C-alpha cells in the first residue's frame, strides 16, 4: 500500500448494488471524501489527512483508479476512458440518476451511524463534484461540498447547464433547503471550462441563497498566478506557503463542515 495510505483502515463496503474499497481514518464528525480523476492519489490522501487533523472521521471510497498511485497524463486518460463507458457514472447523461450516488448515500448513512455530530459532510471533486449534491437526498447529509463539479461532461450547452443530478433528486434537495435549512457549498475557478459557470447559474437559480459559491479568479494576470488549466481547488492547485485563494477556500470548507456537523452548531 502507498505510504500516504498506510495509516488508513482499508475495507470493502457494499451498498446500492456496488462494492468498492473504502479508506477510513480519524475521530469526530464524519466526512465522505470522494476522489477526483484519476482516483485516490497522494494529493487526495493529503486532503483527507488535513480533514483528519481538523477533527473529522474521514472515509474515502475508491470507485475508480488505483489507490495511492500518483497522477500522470496517461493514467488519467485511461481512467477517463473507462469511466466514459461505465453505467455506474453516466458521465454524458443529462437529468440523470447515477448508480454510484446510491452507493455513496449508503456510505454516508453508515458513517453517520457510527460518528458523533448532527450528520455527515460529503465532498465531491471534479468528476465526482456533483455526486455530493445527489447524496443530499439523504437526511444524514448535512454539509454537501461541490468542488469544480464536472459531470456531466460539458460537451454541449445542455450539459453545461445541467446541475449534475436528476430533476427528482434536485426537487428532494430543494425541499430539504426549504424545510431543513440545508446549505450547499460550491467552488470553481473562474475560467474552468470543465466545471462550467452555466452549471453554477443553474444551481443558484434552483437553490437560491442556500448555495454558497466561491469562485476563484483564474483569469490571465490573476494575483495567485493560476494557469489557464487551473481546476483542482482543494488539491493540485492549492498552495500553502504563501497561501493562495485555494488555500482559503479549503479553510472555508473546514468551517462549513464544522458549522453544519457539530452538535453545538
């Protein structure tokens, strides 16, 4: 096992008709951290370690890729090719319920039953960004975080505007906003075409002020020096010293989780 994951508990978990390995570590309120493409890389593991250090129990499912394997262009392209034809993810489908989200809801429900706090948080990133919102049809999910949500792939105007979950799921989430006070945190780089601005416009129109948006300036000449391909807010494009805007976005994620998960919040 990769050194970055050596201290994590690894075990298979079954739910929604699917079985994948999950990595578990920490104490405190629960957070499900869903990897970005190409999988549970050292950068994703490092973000998980950060959440553990902030006082959370973190579960990282591994539904694609090789846990611990560093990202390379070839590795990422190979994973994308497999995901494109996978019925579990339906990466080109609009208004879609995705089988993987049923699995993630089961993970969240299990984690909520064995951790303190008012419920659990779910963080999705990149390809899995919108999956976090789809898990919020479950009442135990109190703090969904959508970091650069990129599914469905933004290859048409319709798909760029798609919120990343089905109309039925979205209506359930909207009802929770109205009756339970559910809040959602979303973030993206301003020039990121993979996580299109149109998707955030749709989500804000549907969720109103319950959808808190952090948009990081990645325009040419931006003060943090982000390149044109800036995409991964919480991992690859985050700089701690000196801290950039992605670092501050990560700080806000931790605050958001504490606000909505701690029993005294």
